[in-house]
């Protein structure tokens, strides 16, 4: 059959109301689940499991009492058929269970609603850190500060690596310098053994004489002087180098 426009609009409105109600139920269930998890976090157990445990323990106790009562009646009244006594105890158990269920339902509602329940404003000590909530601007600022710190760490790592390489190079230079000093010390010992003291002054002196000799040869070759005159100058220079007056 076809729906008239009014019925169609009404149907759409009902569907919308059902969707809204469904969304509300889902949100309510989620809030209830969160609340139950928070209760478990505080008590260390689920309230429903505690209630069920108490119920089962009391029912087991009731059955034990009725079983003991049944055995006592059988041994006390032997003229009464055992089947009648068992039937009577079973009937008593059913009566007790009906009354017990009604009373325990009220106890269960009270326990779950009043005893095993945390008010919404209660915050556990381990969750107090969540009291400080950050805005999006604050989170963005924190992210920016973290990026800056990461960049500083990268820069510091790069500088440390460069310093490490420089230290390795300095170590190599120091090793070469130590070898050079060892060689110089050996040369100084050899000079000292040969009667040459003040090695630095001697080297400077010989170097200056050698430079003068090179200049003399260059000048002589440039002026084209004869071999005899050149030989005289070389002999004079050799005497000066040997310290002969």
C-alpha cells in the first residue's frame, strides 16, 4: 500500500527520533562503561562479580542447611517415608529461593547504586595529572618547542661529531710531533756527543754562511770573474765558516 504525504512525513520523523534515541543510548552505554571501569580501577574487582559471588555463596549455604535438615528429619522420623521428607525439603528450598531472590534483588540494586559507585566528581590520586587539560594552542606551542629541541639535539650531535673528528686529527698531529721531538732529542744528543753545543745557534750560523756562499757564487758567475779570483773568495769564505780569523 502507498503512504499519504502526512504518513510519510510522520514515518520519517519516527525514524529520526529512533536514530536520536539510539545515539543517546550508545553515549549512555559508553559513559556507563567508563564509569564501571573507573570503579574497577578503585576497588580492584567488578561490583557485579562481587554481588554474584555473595549470591552463590548464600545459595550454597541454603542448600547445605536444607541438606542437613533433610538428613536430620530422615534419621529422626523413620516412620515417615524418605521420599516425602525429600519432597518436603525440595518444596521448602523453592519457597526459600523465591523469597531470597526478591530480597537479594533489592540488595543488589542498593549495592550497585550506592556502595559500589564513585561520584562523577571523584578523581583518583593516580589520575590527578589529568586535571590539567591543554588547549589546541598550547599543544601546538608544545609541539613547536619539541621541534626546536629536536633540532638543537641534531645540531649538538653534529658539533660533537665534528669535535670528535678534530680530536682524532689532533691526536695524529700530536703523535707526529712526539716523533719529531724524539728525533730532535736524538740529534741534540748526537751533537752534544760530538762537541756541538747550542745546536740552534750553530745551525743559524752555518745557514748564514751558506747563504753568503751562495750569494758569492751567484755574484761571481754573474760578473764573469776568472777562476783564480773565485777560488780566492771561496777559500776566504771557507775560513770564515770554519771560524778561522
